[in-house]
């Protein structure tokens, strides 16, 4: 006869998901985040009392961290006690925010363009802790794919997305452009364009204005001639074909090769946030239609990736 348990969770093991959420609980500046959003939240005068802004904020971040759709996010809150605990929902409460509540909160962030403010808030925290020096910037872009299907009300592909060719592959979607701190690899500036926009056109928009040096791959050749990118000293990678012709036995070529390796070691830091955003947070395909919505999501994910990449230093500073 099968023995029935008493429903008690006697396991002492901490899962990776619980450890992750405990770390985010400690490093995210929840009170400051609420202060950014609270002035724009509607005030309920009748009916049921609204959920706390911090609770909806935490649910919104759960959705971003685990790549949940709005319906899946609502189901997860009902099914996963860990999520309810993180969102500060009373275990005995019958009410759980539904998918419409979370959708309206995301639309509020988009309507008031609050995602860049959240990224700036996180970066101010990191700079205060000495984790962002802001004396150098590395820039790069990556393609985020979008569905090319036309099975929708308009019968058309998303007008904010475009097609581009890299190597022998064609991609349809958007370009996510980021500027990162050359010392720490933390994102300080975000932009998004259709995939067919050249990386060079966005170089100036990725600078914060206070850097002394900037680094880019060979796709940024000629950036020094752009007036919008003026200010820092640009260190752009040599074109691959030209670099292959360098002769290590000749002193000038040997020095040039060492300079290229130095530039590559700094420029490589721009790929760390891309790895976190695409692999850790699972953002390999756009979830929404329209460039503004996806730009806001990239800014939100960049702020979250900064917190994740700097979590150990932030927790160490807390004692």
C-alpha cells in the first residue's frame, strides 16, 4: 500500500533557482525602483485594493528572469510557492495578480519610458560601489531574431523588424546595441534598431559622454569621422584580412599584432552581457511587436544582467 505523506517539505536543499532569487533579493534596490514607478501608478478609489507596487515589480522581474509569457507567469504564481514568496504574496491569500495586471504594469513602464531610468538607477548604484569607472566604453551589437510569420490581424511581418545578412546567414529581427564600461563590462547605454541598420550608425548613441577611450570591432571602421561619435579616442579592430597579412617576424607587424590582442581583450567584455541576456535570461527571440516595446525590454534585461554580473561584489559590500 502506498504510504501518504503529511504534505510537509522537510528538504533542506536549496535549489539553484532559490539561490538565484535570494541573491537578487539582496542586490536589487527595491525601494528606489518603487520610487521611480509609484508616481505613475493609478490610485484606486473604489473596488478591491490594488497590489503593492513592489509586488508587481517583483512579478515583472520574475517574468523577465525566467522568460515567462503573461499567462504562464500567472500560472507560475499559482503553482510555484517560491515565486509567491519572492513576490511577497501572503501564502494564505486567495488573490494573485492575473496576467492583465502584469500586462498593464509593463505597458505603464513602456508608456512613460521608465526602463532607461531603471537602468540609470542600477548603474548609479554600481558606480557608487566603485564597480563602474566610466572612463572607457566598448560598443557592439547583436541580432535578436523575430518571427517572420504573417499569421496575424494585419497579415504582415512586424514593421519594426528588418532582414540582414551576416556571412552566409539571413536574419530577421532587430539589432540590440549596447555600450559597456570597458573596465567592468557592465552595460551603461542601450539602443535598438531594425536589423539592417549598420552598427556604425549607432556608435555615437552608445557613448555616455564622459569616456576618454572607446573600443569597437572592425565593423566600426571609420567611426572617427562621425561627428556624433567625437570625444573619446577610438580603438577599432583591424580588418581581419589586413590582420592576417601581418608578419610576426617583422617588428612593426609584431607590435601591431600585440596592440590588436590588447584591444580584443578589452572589447571582449562587451560580449559578457550578451551571453547573460541571451543564455542566462533566454532572450534569443523578441517577445513583442514594435521596436519601442523591445527596446524597453532590452533596457530592463540590461539592468538585470548588470545586477547579476555584479551580485557577488554587491553582496560582499553588504557584509
